[in-house]
C-alpha cells in the first residue's frame, strides 16, 4: 500500500474543508458543502470492532536455518486471525481550537485482541528435545494497548468516512497450551491504520447517537526477538502484520445537524428567502458556534440573491397569468434590490400589470360593482408610478359612493368616515362632501331652534356646537349663536343665585348654625354635612363639618364642634 499517497489525500481533504467559502453550485457541491453547521462529535463513549484478517503478508517467520520446511505455513487457513477491539472514551480535543467544518478529530485509547482459530502441528524435524511428550502447535495469539487519532469526514446526513492511525505496545504468544516454561513470547511496538464508513442513528430525543459501520484495517505488528528458553524450534522472530475487514459498533455524543445545515441546503437549492431566515435563526440559536462568522456571511449572500428569487417567482406567475401574485413578488423584489437594471425591468412590469388592474377596477366601478372595483384598484396602487396616482383617484370615487350609501340609510357617522377616506385619496372630493355637511348642519340647527323654544338653552348650545364640527357653511354662524346662548345660560344661573340669596337672608336664623349650638341642633337645622373631619391635635377631639354656602356656588361653610358645641363658623373655598 502506498502510504504517502494516502496521507496526501487526507491532507488535501483537510485543506479543502478548512478553506471553504460561500457555497457555489458546481460538480463538487454535493461533497464539500454539506453538514458544516452541525454540532461536532464531542466524544465516542464506547467503540467495539470485530472482524477477520490475514497475516503472512511476506516472510512472517525468521528462522535460524534456511533449510527448514515451511510448506505447511503457506496454506491459507494458516494465516487467519480473529480480532476484537474495544476503544474507550475517544475525545474531540481539537474542536475548541481548530475551526472545523466537516472534519472531527478524536483522540482515545483502547485494547485489541487477536487469535488464530486453527493451530498447526510442528514438523518432526523441528521438535527438540525428543523426550517431549506433548507436540506443540503454532497458534499465535496477540494483544495490545494503544492510543489512536481519528479523523471523521461527514459527507451525508448521519454518514461518515473516517480514517484512524494508532500506536501502542503488543504482546504475542506462539504456541497453544504449551508448558509454561517452554512458551515462546515477545513484545514490541505496534501501529495500525484503519479506514471505512460509519452510519449513525439518533437515540430518541437526546444528543447521543448509535453508530454502526464497516472498515478496512492494516495492522503492523512485528516481533523480531522471540524468547524461546528451550530452543524447541528454529524460530527467531514472528511478523504478525495483518490486514482485514471489520464491523464496528459505537455510541457517540454530538454530530447532529442544525438549522444552519438546512439553511445551507436551501441556499444550494436556490431558495434564498428560506435560507436567509434559517441562517438568521442559526446565528441566534448558536452564537458561539465555530461557524458563526460563516453563517453571517451566508446570510448576507442569501440577501443579495433574494431579489432575483422574487423576480423569478414574479415572472413565472406573470406567464401563468396570476397577476396579483406576480405583482406582489415584483414589489418584494423592488424593495430588496439596488440594481438599477433590475429596478427598470421591475418597474416596467409593474406598470404593465397595474394598468390591467386599473382598467378592471374602473370597469367594475362603472357597473356599480364596488367591492370588485375596490379590490382591483388597491392592487393597482401597489404598482406605483402614474398608474398608482390614477388608481387613487378611482379609489376615492369608490369611498365616496360608499359614504353616499351610508348617508341614505341615515348612518351619518359611518358615512363621514367613508367621506374622509375619499378626501385623503382625492382632496377635490371635499367640495362634493360639502352638500352632505350642510344637510347635517340644518338638522342640528332645527334641534337648536326647538330647544330655545322650550328654554332648553344648554341643549340648544350643544346643537350649535355640533354644527361647528360638521365644517358646513353655517359653522361660523352657529359658533356665534353658541356664544350668545352661553351668555343666556350665565344670566339664568345668576338669577337663581340671587333668588337663593334672597331666600337665605330671610331664613338665616332658622337655617344656619350658631355659636354655642349643640351638635344635635346643627343636624336638625342644616342636615347632614357633605364632608366630615375629626382631629385630636389640641388634646380634645374637634369635628369639622362642611356645608354648601347658599351665597356662593364655589364656597363652603366650615362648622367647628368641640365637646358637642359649635365653637367656630367660617366660610371659604
């Protein structure tokens, strides 16, 4: 195997993943622009592998005599190993530092065990000394402990390519069940490389994922110095280097997709409107993600493409004769772009469709189809330009007609609401509304006249004030009449006050409190006060009763009582 070529490939993958810019549609988009906004795989808690391998890639025995018969070791079954590996706690130690995209690095340690399923009897001429009663078999068993570094490359949702290198210490045992003092053993440094694919599935709603996969492993384990105390056989060294296929099961934390990955998908599909919203949500949900700056750039890139997407939608709707949807999308494109050429094209389309809606609206108005006319003219207004101005005048007519209808059924308030809307779209309609204002003013004037006849001056004044609010031609005259009635009302009020004073002067003694009068007499003559106060500030409880002053509408009479007697009487505000 060409290991230099292999490492060159991995270095190229790393360079590509760390130097990605905004995704572009090209032949490699399906590979290098996927799943870069996912959460990193933080750790693999457990990973178990089982499989078979072949050793004897070269001359795997180092003998002290070249004349030894090796034919029995060349059979295929003589080179098979069964393997089991357990890795524990592989941590992603690099992701807080390295700005990763599609690559996760994990560092961990584990143990590996390999055994040969079939033993081989030694040739007779190998066995020494002759007095051995048990014929030993070559059936190598092997174990190692190792530390490893794994690089995982996610190329599809829940699917990974990976490569791993490891280094450790291995031990080998050559014979099966020999006498302990005659076993051949050795230990030596080992290393291995493995690559393959992993497939993950989430465990419920949590962030743990169960993985399974298939891999190829190359394991270098050479033991050049065997310890053979009895020198039973002429074996000085054993090369257990092997390669094979394995099945893998593991339990990992992290690596799930985020809204940023969906945003990336939307961008590559050309749905920039959706991509912008999703990238924005990603930046809010993952403010500390190592791709936050890239997501911000992608959000801006999507924003630049949104006008073109709205334009494409509008053009499709226009050709399908769905003019309302087309116009809405043209307007949205117009709001989101500063491209003068695009703006010119959009405005031409808007005027073309606006004219169509305007003609439909005015035709409906001529046929007294008010609702249809209002709907189409409102759409035409959105087209802007001259068509919008003409549509506003047409819509003013619609609102004026609505006001007339309400006025005929004596819903005056609602009628004038429609009239005001009509004036906002066309101020010249104010002259036509004046006729209806005058009609309302006449009715208020009639009410005022009837009220004066009945001496209901306050009601008459209010009716005249209502006339002023109609903005009719009689408003100024009504305001003067209201001021005159205000004077009349004041005169009538003064007459009542004068009459009250006259009556009070003649009833003063019997209807007013006097000094020394008892509390019961005050209540009998003046009735219950409208306000009461009490205080013990002077050491003795003092009551203050307030009564309306018959000589002034703005003053009150203050009656002070101590020990059940009136001690003081005042008049004030």
